[in-house]
C-alpha cells in the first residue's frame, strides 16, 4: 500500500512539474513588458532596466525557467545575504560560500498591481474559496444523493420524471447564468423578503462593530455554484442504484425479510457509491479551483475573483500563482479520492 501510494505521489509531482512548465512558457511568450506593467507607463528607462534586472528579464528564457523552478521549490539555492533572505523568507540550511541551501515556502513573486507577494494575497483569498466550494458541494451531495435515491425507488412515477427533468435543466444551465439569475431574483427583486444581498463576502466590516461573520452572504453563491453538481449527482445516484437493486444479493436480502431502508442504506447504496464519489471528488476539485464567475458575480472574496481581476489588469504573477494553486488542488483531491476508494470498496486498490 505504501509503495503504491508513493508511486502515485511521484506521478502527481510529475504532473505538477508539467503544469509549471506550461504555465511558465505561456506567460513568458505573452505580449507586454512585465517591468513596465510593474512600474507604470511613466517610468524612465534606467528604472525599467533596474526592474528588468531584478526580475531576471535580462537573462535567457532557459535561465529564467530554472530560476522560476528554484523559486517554487521548497529546497532552493539563494545568495547568502540579508536582502535575499528578506525577499524570499527562507531558512538557511547548508552554507555554500556566497550562497546557501535554504528551506522555504514556494515563492510566487509579487503582484504587478499591488506590489504584494502573491503568496500572501492567495493565502488571504483561499479560505473564502474553500468555504464556498465546501458549502456548495455539501449541499449538492446531500440533496443529490437523496433525490437520486427517491428517483430510483419511485421509478417511472412523477417523482422520477420530475427529478430527471430538474437534473437535465441543472446540467444544461451554465454557472454564470445561474449566478446572474439567482443574484437578480433573490438578491434584488426579492431582497425585502429574503434579506439577502446581491454581493458580499464571508466577512463584513462595520464602522461601529468591526469585522463580523456574514453567513447569509454564503447562501446565494453556494446555491448557484452547487446547481450543476447537484444535477449530475442526482442522475448518477439514480442510475447506479437502479443497477445495484437488480443484483441477486439485493433480492436475497429482501427474501430474508430485511426492511427497504436496511436494504437500501446497508447493502445497495454503499455498492453504488463509486461513480458518485468520483463525481463528488471531481466536482469538489473543480469548485475549489474554478468558481471564478460565481465569485466575480457575487463579489465573493476568493481566489476566483482575484484571478479575474488580475487578468483584467494583466497581473501575470497573480494569474500564474492562481493557476498553479488550481493544479495543486486538483492533484491533492484526486490523490485523496484514490485513497478513499480503497477504504470504501475493498475491491478497489490504488494502481
């Protein structure tokens, strides 16, 4: 088990390295001068040349690539001086003359727009994205599984057809359209009834009471974000459960006199959950990393909104950091899913 898990981790690191390489190449061939984007259009030539030197833009592309990998690596080689230590926030491990082997968090550079470190900005935004994605996925998973069970047990009835029709509508509706519609109806037209706002984040600031938690702002974006996974989980649960209920061991369980609830929840549902878990894990990774439009529509402070704002301002370091964080989330979630498979179903082993 440990050897197989180690192999999966090595494979995940290889995938991450591929993503890093593609991201570096793409953003280093895009038009635009990073030095001028950093300092503004009115900077003099001497200042621009100094910035280009500090950002390694005066070096060949291959050299910049290896310097970029050095910045991202937890173990890196940096000049052994105070300036480098303050820039990269590293811990000296092994002195190497004028350089040293250092341990640190991956360094993603500084934002062209705010001049803040990308790590710090993403670190502030990530909790909002995680809360929103987990809330949307929890809502979609619970309702989707329950609706799928109901549709399977009431096959060919109005409950079944209604669940299927609603799930098809949910799958067909783009997230940005669902977000706009929900925000307009419940946050604007029905605001006096619902008390919900069109925009807002997890934390709000009041000049008298200070910072406070605003859970109500989570409701509308979580619903908008969870509509599509809810629809897919409903259909997958229904299909997998119908297939499982036709098996011989289910008929044997009924013949032994077990109640319907025991047959469904103890025997049928656990054996029908593999495709559902696949959908949940895949959608969780996507929601954690891809809720850009929903966050932007609802003004939710998260990685998605920051990324959209950065794209609008050509803030390449911020966009690159967001993409790498997205890839890392996908890799971690998929790895955890493989482990979960082997725990839930003994027939499945990590390959």
